[in-house]
């Protein structure tokens, strides 16, 4: 190459350098997307918790993240969300523990009935315990990092009769979530578990295809089950809490500072969610349910103990048979945490 050619090449490179510099700077300034997907309306407590989490992460100087929330199954159903977490197509999902059992059966302990503390302060202590951390860590082997659990209320039953005794359940058809533990619970209560999408539950209750379903009070209220059910039984027999999961592929790319920012935002979102759950129960859900004509029934301590004795031993045995030594170690760890409350 002669001298003139070299000069022309140099001028071209110098002329294009500012363009490449700008493109490089733009790439560095581009925000990392953080899609947060869940299944319920944005006004639900967990929806508002997700919105707070997104706001805090997006404004935190430790991260360069653009976090956005997609409520109401906008990004797909439970299977879609979990598979997308595993492939990295989705960054964050908020799902009930029951829906994780299909890909990590050990999470099934979250569905145990008559097992968890019925006082929220005690439950929060357990949620923050080493036992819960060890359980959540088991999802990493499936490509999902479970950061925390958000409490969204204790379960209750709706039906056209009170379900406050063991005998009341016998022969009923109950809508069941995709959880082997819950199916076993229903069988031990003498019911017939019926699998169906949650979106079909209202009509199934209305036309008598099923007799009962279980959910926290706020969910029952938001789904308007009081319109097609005569009784709400405040059994508090279990939880349907949410697991906050992130894609391991995405998470491992974040530096320590950004990971800490996300964890703190998740904790704040969880606190807000629990606060709003109980506020909604007291100020909206129970008053509206009662005003609809649905009778709200409580379970006596004696009947609660009878239901626990009917169901919990069999559920524990089933879980340990399904999960072996790992399952037994998890049960033992939680029972040890309970003993320290």
C-alpha cells in the first residue's frame, strides 16, 4: 500500500471513530431488561408488591436495569413462565409454590396443610429461616434462583355448606392445583380432587361441577366466589405463598451490588404485599363477602386439631416417600425451626 493509500485509510478511520465511540457508549448505557411476570391483576397485593420492586430496582444506582411488570398472565401461564426463566427469556416470575412442584418436587412442602404457624409473625420468622433458604436453594439445580417468599394469606374453603369439621368434607369434589401434596390432602379428607385451570373454577362452582375450592381470602374476594358460594370457612389450614424466582442465566450476569439491590427490592415488595393482604382482608374482602350474603365460618381449635390429625401425618409420609432422604431432611429442618418460635 503506497503513502497516499495509507493516508486515505487513516482519514476514513478517523472520520468513523466518533460514530463507533457513540455506538459503544450507547451500548454501555443501554439498560438491562427485567420483566416481572405474575398471574393476578395489578391491583392485587402481590401486584402492588411487584410494582414497588420494579420501581426500586429501576431507580437504584447499583443497577442499570429497566424493570417492568406484566400482570394478569400477560407473558403466559405457569408452565410458560417457568420454562422461560430456565431459558433466560424471562427474568423474574412470581408464582405460588404449588406451581413449582412439577419441576422441583421438594417445594411441595409449601403445600403442607395444618403444618405452618397460623400466626403471621411466626410464619415470617420461618420464611426468613435457614430451613426456608435451604428449600429455596433447591430450585437452582433446575436453572431458577428463588430469592424469597411473599406471604399472600392463609387458605380458606368456599362451599355451599360450612367446612368446619372433618365429616363435612367427605364426598365433595374439590378443585385442585397441580400439586401432588394437595391431591393427597383432599383424598385424606375424603374428597375427590378435580384438576382444572383456575380460570374455569368460578363457572365450575356455579354449575356444580365441583363443590369446593381453597384459596386465601383475598383471592376468593377478587375472583368473586362469594357470588356462587354460600359459605366461606376460615380454616387457615395452609398457605398459598408466592415464590419470587429469577432466571439463573440472567442472575449470574449481575454483579454483587446489583444482586443486593434486587434482593432489597424483593424484601420491600414482600413487606408491602403482606401489609396490603391484611388491609384488604379487613377493609374490603371480608366486608364484601359478608354483604353478599355469604356466611363466614370459623373453625374451633378442637376441630382444627381433628383435621390436622386426619391429614398431616399422611401428607408427611407421602412427601417423604416421594422425595426420600432429601425430603425427610427438609421436613426435619422446618420442624426444628418451629420448635424455636
